[in-house]
């Protein structure tokens, strides 16, 4: 059920990911930063495949639901510019609330914790997906269909925004000047993945940082001489790091 645009997006993003991941690996090796480990990288990619499988298996269900709401939608957009503009804004706004619930509800944290379980922070961690999130994620985007956005466009924009969401998983890009005021940047997302007390549950946006600033979850990255060095992973490190334990350890507890 992939649209032509989604296929083109995959054709564009796949070589982009491969290129920048290899580049980051080389840079990490050159700088001796130990950004990558073989086991962690393999685990990240394996969890991505599991997530993709669940998403593809469930896609027909949520597309039918989106279609039902779209056929009964409240608005009809006449301007292509405003249609795509508000779709991006609406998508990012609703993702913020999805992500916030994932962090502040124990039930949904048990699903989302997979993404935060790595003690590394690199581009492949962006693929360390919450395996079961596709089973409920679509619920948050139903309002978009009800407002008149086509189901295929909703899926496309989500996939497009995810490209940026992957690219911010890096330690090798420092602060980005004025963009720090508008976009989620690598600096913001390093804070999000840190387990330091000050940084917990902060910077929940995917593309725009404005939601965090509006709703009280924003925290800038502080210099090491002003606070502790960033520590990635969970506040209580995992005892076992196999894929099964990574996905289910919160449920087992």
C-alpha cells in the first residue's frame, strides 16, 4: 500500500542513511570517540526490521480507519501550499503528544523504552524502534484525516519527518545557531536521550522544538563545566542486552 512518493522517499533516504552512517563510523574511528559498537549497531538494525514488519502488517488496518475519517472530514483545502503546511505542522504537533504520552505513561513507556535503551548515541540509534508502537501510533493522527488530509499524505509526511528524526541522533554535530530556536537539533536530541536527572523526559518534538517550549518540556544542552557530562541509556542500565530483553524487560518487571 505504499504510494509512489513513499517509494521515492525510500529510494532517496536509504543511500543517504548508508552514506552518513558510514561517514559517522569513520569519523568516530578517526576521533577515537567509540560512538559505535558492533553488537549495539546490529541490535539497532534488527529492532528496526521488527518495527517495520509490525508496521507493514498493521498498515491496512489503520489506512482503512484513516480513510473512514477522511471521507467524513470537516474541511476541504483549496490551496496546496496551506494543505501541506498545515499537514506538517499538525503532524509534528500530534507526534509531540504521542511522544509525551510514551514518556509519562508507564504502559506506553514499556513500549517506547526500547528506543532509549542504548548506551550509545549515533545515527543507527535512530532506527532502534519501539517494536509495538505502530499498533497504536495511528490513533494520534486520526484528527488529521478528520480535518481533510488524505491518508496517503499523512503517511508520507510522517515518513518524511522521520528522516529528520533519524539525522538528529548524532554526537558529531554541535549547536546549529539560530536553528536551535526553531528545529529539533542534534543538541536537543542528545538531551532527550540522556539519563541525567535534569535531562529526563525533555525535548519530545520530532521536527520542531516549539512544542517543547510551549508545553514546558524544553531543556537546552548545558556545557560540561555547567552540568554533568551526558550519559545515555536508562537510569537503571539493562542487565541483559539481547533483543528479547530490550523489548520486554519493562513488561517482565
